[in-house]
């Protein structure tokens, strides 16, 4: 019997494991460091104080023929076709690498000691614990994660002064219509935006910019983007400069054909363009990888992975949102949906992603 091991149980990994168990006769083992499935796209809600319902992985895989191992993968031995999980050796015939992404401090001094990242569940819990009752919270970054975090905190805690600091304006890659709505929301929520600024270092009570300006703050939140675990690179698997596994058009490692990569830790190109890190891309990657693996187990070559974008969905608190229509290559179009309707659409998409990964 073929032994398939999936490491990482986020959206992409859990999607892959559950469907491999359905579509193949292989023994499927799912390895994850934590016992629960984490709705990462809701972590800004948790950091603001909303209680989220946990989803134990044991419930997600019950009755599906999946062996669940809770533990952290410490090393991969591609030559021996095995992994080290907290000292326990687990062998594989096929490995699916789905370890996702982590917060990236970009080497800025003081971030590790004085800022709270937004990369995972522990980060969100820590942010909530450290959130002051009043004062200034400085969010470094202006991407979608930073926007969602800023608006969620501002709406839930109107007594806080929320400041965003970044090299570009929030939503700079959105359409004019979308940016106009974003500006209205920021003004309504009292969010200060300091664009065109770069952070030189983070101190316990301030953020120092490269121009020498120092911004006092009661809490600094680091939301400048994500990196990936170095496990693949350390194992000698071919990766890009950031540590993402380089895969071919069938999600298979170009250096180790018995390893597939899905989700944020995979460098996937469609029509020459890299897919961005998101559950919106991770889930389709996982779904496709199952088809590719099943095809090869059946003696067939799979068709290449294809993907197109449709929208970017952004939460702006619980009562507002922004749905940016994009073309196939993720370029913003004029059409946007905003307000309460957009918030409802985003909520439906988030619930759907959770349902799909767990079914």
C-alpha cells in the first residue's frame, strides 16, 4: 500500500488529506503541530476579542481513514524518504508539504522583542492579551492583513487610536473605487495612515523611522507580509530565495518527484505569474494535487494545474467589507462591492472555505 504523508493541516493541507483518503487506496497520514484546524483568515477577529469556535482535527478526520499525528516536523530526509516528528520517524512514499507561512520581520531590529506579528494563532492570542485599554496601536504594513487588522481593532475598540505605517498607501493595488471606499472607512473609524514611511527599528514604546522620526506607541503590530518555514531548504529540496518549494506544473517538486507542495510554501506559477499566498489559492492547489497524485498512482500523467482569479475579499470590521473584482491575473477591475453586502459575502466565503477544507 502506498504511504502518503501530508505535513501541515491548514486550508491546503487539510483539503489535500481529506480528498486523498477519498480518492485513493493509499494510507494517508496527516501531521500537524497543533491539535486544531485554525481559520487563519479570521485571526484579526480573534485578536480584537471575538471568540472563535475551535475545530479539533480529530473531528475533521474522524471516519475518513486518515491517521492523525499531532507533533512538529523537525526535519525531512528526502534520501531516506522519512520525516522526524518530535523525535519520531515517519516514512513516506509520497510527501505533501503544506506547512504554510509565518510572519516575516524582514530583519528589522527590535521586531522580535517589541512587536506582535499576525502570522498565527499564538500571535493573535498574544495581541489580544497585550492590547491596551486605551492609547495608540501602531500597525506596520499596508497589505490586506494589515487593513483587516486595523479596521477590526478600530471598530471593536473605538477608544484606541489605530495608526498604520507603511512604505505605500493601504490598498495601493486596488482600483480607484476600492481605494475611495477604503479611505471613507478609515476616516469613519479614525484610523491614521502614515504612508511613505519605512521602519528602521522598533522600540518598546515607539517606532523609529528611517528618516529619524520617532512615533510613540503603546503597542506595535507587525503586519508587513509573510515568509515560510526553512524546513524544505534545510532538507536540500529546491526552493526559491524565500524558502518556497519550486514545483512543476503538476505541483511536484522539481528536485524531488516524490514530494508535492501546496499552499503558501509552494512557488506556483500559472501563465508565468506567481500565485499569491491565500487560502483562495491554497485550497485549489490542494484539490489539484490530489488529482495529480491519484492520476500517477493509476499510471496516468495529470493535466497541468490551471487557475484564475476572480475577486479579492477584504473585511473592514464586522459591518463593512470590500469585494474587489479582478481579472484572471489578479489585476483589479472597476467593479467593487462594498458595505454590509460585502461583509456578508466575505463571511460566506470564509465559512465556505472552512467547510470545504473539513468535508
